[in-house]
C-alpha cells in the first residue's frame, strides 16, 4: 500500500520529523558537552514523543485511506488490517 498524503498532511508530518531531528541533534550535542543526565533524558523523551506523534499521524493517514478506499480488496482485506495493526502497535 502506497501512502498518499495530502499536502497539508505531508507538511505536518515533515514538520514533526524535522522538529524531532532538531531535538535529536540537541541531545547529541548535550551528550558531547557532558551535560547533566537529567537534562539529556528529558530532551531524549521529547524526541521520542515527537517521533511517536509523527508516526501515529502517518499511520492514521494510512488507516483513513484503507477505510475510504473504493477498492474492496483494500478496504476489506484482513491481511491489510493485520499489516496496519502491526504498524500501529510498533509505535505503542
């Protein structure tokens, strides 16, 4: 299944991923500078949340596409549901 995101959905997902990328660069810099462990962990948790939100957004788009698809093989496929469930649970 190819993910077909609208321009708005794509922009939102990419913004979330870029934010996470910037936060991760900050975490790396903090570690290299020998910063306080608690501060590093706090920022690392923020990176993880940002990645989770981006992932859930992308998966939600995929779920929506499958549910609204006019192709009965896509919409009614137990295999497709299982694949999407596995993707969703991989972020949980």
